[in-house]
C-alpha cells in the first residue's frame, strides 16, 4: 500500500498528538502524590549517596514518571498516528488496532509502543486477541489470506511466525512496521523529522508543572522525613516503605443453619 496522507497533514497530525501527549503528561505530573513516591526502593537511593531532600524527591519523581511517560506516548502518539494512517475504523470489526487489505491479504496489526512489554502473560493475551480476530474475520466471509502482525513502534525485532512455539503472528518493529502500515520506508524518520521544534515550544509548560510539583512534594517530604538538623531520616523513610503491616483477615461467612 502507499501512504495516503500529505506531508503537511502528517505534520499537523504529529503536532496534534504531541499536544495531547504533553497535556496528559502535565495532568499526570500535577496529580502526583507523596505516597506515589514512597513505593520506590529507599535502599537504592540511599546507596547512591543522595543527601538533599529536593534532590531525592526529584529523583523519585523521575523514577516514577518515566514509565507513565512511555505509556502515554505510546497511547497518544504512536497508536493514534498508526490508526490515522492505517485503517483504525475497519480494525474495530476484528478488535485490532489496524487493518490493511491488499488484493490477496487481510492484514491485522496489534500495536505496542516498544519491546519492553514482553512477558509470558502478555504473550498469551496477544495470541488470544489474534485468535478472536481470526474468528471474526472468518465470520465476515472474506476470501483472502489472513495475516497477523504484532507491531512494535520502535526497535529492530522482526521475525516470522513460530508455528512450533505456538506463535501464529509475525513481529514487525520500527522501520519495518511503519513501512508495512504506510508503504513508505522513510516514514519512521518522518515521525521525528516533522516534530521540528514543537517539543521545545511545549516543554516550558511542563517545566512549570514540574517545578510546582517538586516544591509541593519536597515540602511534604521534609515535614515527614527530614529531622530537625536538616538530615534525611532514612530509617523513617524505609519504615514507611518496608515496615511490617499485619495482613488483613478475611471475614468468614457464617454457615447457614
């Protein structure tokens, strides 16, 4: 297939998706609570030699938010763009992200933002998704070859189905995936090229939200975990993270007489 979107339209789409990405990032940042940071490993941060409360809170914030940033970017940027340049509407018929029809093939694609999602449980879930998509495809009576692709928006992992291992789908990543969707071998580079300076224009609002949240959480942290001499009370912080909490007892239902 060939790309059916102009460079101008693609640039506008990229700008729109970046704006949505930053809107969600800022909302997530402003919603951050001190309890969200307390779950991070205090031993690790103690071992790195951090001694200042603002520095520790900022490191905890970064550690907490990096994964949510990856998830938000995958949702708002990669998946939305893939659906816009692919056929997201038709894909709803079979519960996939994208459907591509050629003269001979009916290609269904489930998108992932990268390769870090992989584990056994997710692998089983993906197989079930493709099995369900195939059942829906059969019910539509389409006389074409069914091709299932797990698409990873970044990376270089590309492989054919592994029938012996029970994997019925292809894996396409990075350049190979975007070319599969658009027919354009340069599309994966256009995604970064057409961002231009727009991230720099969006960044100041995020930096303001970061400073606000950092100041608020540092104040709360200091009240709880900084002693009168200005030192981080690492034992108190570790107790808050790892101190024993008795398990809740489940109430037994009384047996009927």
